[in-house]
């Protein structure tokens, strides 16, 4: 089993647990250059709020988009957008990525922005 399939297997286990809970889901995806975050509805049919390093207002604040500082900005932005829509409690879906570095920075920033993970 290669690295990608191992990550997707870990992600599937986490998503199955979140689906059982019927909770809003804050999902994160990272690449070496960018980081993306979305708040999805309980049935995974609607995107409630989203933010990424590709957003114009976020990109203008950053000099580099693949670092911890960029992840913190994205976490704050997605939390702010979700709170405006009335969502404060979400389950954190790390998409099989290890909970350290940029993933942890995004989660901590989302908590500071008003989301309960």
C-alpha cells in the first residue's frame, strides 16, 4: 500500500465516524503549495463555508502560501465565515493527514475564530 492509499484509508475511517455523529464537518486538504478548508453540511451535500490560500483576500496577506502562517489565516477565515452562517460546532476532518504542522495550526486558528472542534 502506498502513501496516498494509506492516507485515504485513514480519512475514510474518520469520515465514517463523523457521518455516524451527524455533525457539520470541517475538512482540510493540503498540498505543498496551498491549504484548503471547507465546512460541509451534515449530509455532505452543501458547502457552508470555505477558505483557501487561493482566495484573493487571503492571498494578498501572504508572501508564501504553503506554511504555518498561511494555515492560520485560512483557519481564521473559514471560522469567521462559518460563524456568520450560524455554525459554531463542527467535527474536524483532517483527511488522513497527521495532526501537526499546518493541520494543527489551521485547527487551532479555527478554534480561536469561534468554532468548537
